[in-house]
C-alpha cells in the first residue's frame, strides 16, 4: 500500500478518485487531493436527516456542513462533476442500531431510495497549506492515519444526536504554534483553527499514544500537541441515535471533492 500511496499522491485528482472508485486504493486520503476540499461522510434515512442537519448547524466546528444530497440520489452534484457517494470513498463504516456492523469499500448494494448523504469538511484539507509553509505533518510523511481522540468537550444536542467532540492531533514546534493557528483558520470548511493546544489531559485525553481512531503519532522535544475539531464527531452522535442503518466514512478515509481547498462556501465553478 505504501508504494500505491506514494504513486497516487503524484497523480491528478481525477486519477485519484478513479482509483478509489475502481477499488484499487482503499486506504487513508491524507496528502491526497492537493488544492481540494476533503470531506467526512454521514448517510442516514430521511426520517433523521433534519435533526442531523440541526446538529451540524449547532456544532459547526466539528461538523462544517459542505454538501447534502437529494433523497435517494447518490450523486453529490454540489461537490463535484461526477461524485458517486456509493463508490468514491476509500472505505465506509456501516452502523446498525448504533453499533458498528462492518466496513466496506463500496456501498452500492445497500444504498436505498430513502437515504440522504451529508458531507462535512475535513482537516486533511489544510495540511497542504501547512506543508507549503514548511511545517512537517508526521502522519502524511509516514503514510499513516492522523490520531483521533474522544475529548471531554460536549456537543450541542439536536433530536437524538449528542455526544462528546472528537478531536484530531498534530504536534507542532512550540515556536510555530501561532503560525499554525493562523494558517488553519483560513479554512473554515475544514474545521478552521484548533480548539485546544497543550496538555491533553485538560480535554480528557489520558494517553496520547493510544488514539481511539487512527494511528499513534509522536510528540517530539519542543513540540506542542494541537487539537482540531474532527469530523468523526458525528459518528459518536450517530451511535447515540441508534438508527437502524447509518453509513459513514471509515476514519481517515475521506471523500475528495472538486471544491477549492480555501473556499469559504462550497461553490463549484464550472468553466
């Protein structure tokens, strides 16, 4: 997978998405889609869609809503010229009655006419800007998935949706923290600036080497742990809602859209 990841990073976005759709690439998307917005995914029956939209509206930091499909239509027409939400994510998690029931690389066989797909911006988007500014992003350099943790920060409930905020962690040199904050703030559709930096215990994380999702990443001498709101937060809320069926992205395995990475609103510009 390491060789295919390095090869895919060097290719254009249409080729990256084609490889994902064909099932030739099923791993994380950190470092892919340079220049374009990446998105988390939540798919659910229309009966729960309005409450979930309220949850996103009330929690814009972990749930920056970037796109919503028409009911029963798997094409995300506002996010790309040819994005099929059933095939264009490298890996999906399938929940039944609030429990993880399995994973898949294609959900065409379980798609239904009553399903609505939500896309929520992802912090992978601003990592390209960090790297262009000379910041090292450990999980991109090491072909791994960013570490993610359940924090003690409450979200604002909406209907059956509630839970703690999930955060992603990147360690940065102490003297460059202010610069990292300023860069990430430029990407409001990708969680914007961090929600916290410093001692992880202050936000309920007891062991930084044991993320609940993703892979461990070191915090070196002179570095500070920085935490951004994470699009896995809805997965916690979806578990609480206990819907008969819900589908999400597998953490770290995102939808790469055709929306510019620095867009303030998710608008496509067709030439």
